[in-house]
């Protein structure tokens, strides 16, 4: 089995849409996992927001560009 570092390296070589798809699938799997669902650091409201944003991106409505995202979040 590949190491986490190897998986991450391969993941970052995927297209943005493929990376987003994997991110959503991973996040949703955490919400369905009883152990993770009981974790107080897992934010169900954040999950709902992420799913709504994913739907926006998939439909092309209200898509937020990376520059605007960084500006709003104080990112680089």
C-alpha cells in the first residue's frame, strides 16, 4: 500500500475537479463514520457548507475564483 505522502503527491497531480471530487468524498466518508461523527472537531455545518459549495462549483453558479477566495479568507 502506498504511504500517505505518496498518495498526497499523486493527488496533487490530479486536475482541480478530480481533487475536489476526492476531497468531498473523503469529507463525506468522515461524516458517515460513527467514530468521526462523534469527534467534536468535525463540523457538520462546515460539511453542509462544503457540499453546497461543491454543488455551486459543479453547476457553475456562484463559483468563487481562487483570488477572491484568498482575499476573503486572508490567504496568500
